[in-house]
């Protein structure tokens, strides 16, 4: 009987310890910056562009804006920009994103440094 009781207690302890993950639960008071990989703001990125109509490939280093781990704006060196009115903001939480604009231009974007 003593051996069975010891066995049961040991199993219960092992089970309770194995259910602990070491992660804290999120609360509704978390800051936005804690919920996303990238803090909302501007970053520098390598931007690869392809126009299938002309066959043009180009690579640029440009400033981009991220909001809630979505790429929302690319700023061109000439003062212009490409924003989410021309594409669906892709997830960039891995540091990379690809998308196609409403004009079928294709982009690959890779974050290279903080632009703030």
C-alpha cells in the first residue's frame, strides 16, 4: 500500500510539473509594443521590385512604415510613397514580406534596421 501511495504521489507531482510551461499569461493591460514583433514606426528595408509588364527588376534601400506587424507604407527617395491604398498590408513579423500591388507590381521587402 505504501508503495502504491508513493507511486501515485510521484505521478501527480510529475503531471503537475509537466503542465507548467514557464510562460506568463497575457493580460488586457499589455502594451501594444509587447504584442508585436516590431514596434510601430519606421524602419529601413531592402525593397525588391518587379514590373511584369516591362520585365524591370530593381532593388532599393528605403524607409518603410510598420503598424501592428503589417507593412503599411514604402517611402520612395523622391518624396513619394506607396501605401495600403494600393496593396493589402502583408505580415512582416518575420522581417520579410512579399506582396503584389493593384497594378500587379511585385515587391519583396526585408527589414534591415530601425529607421527611428
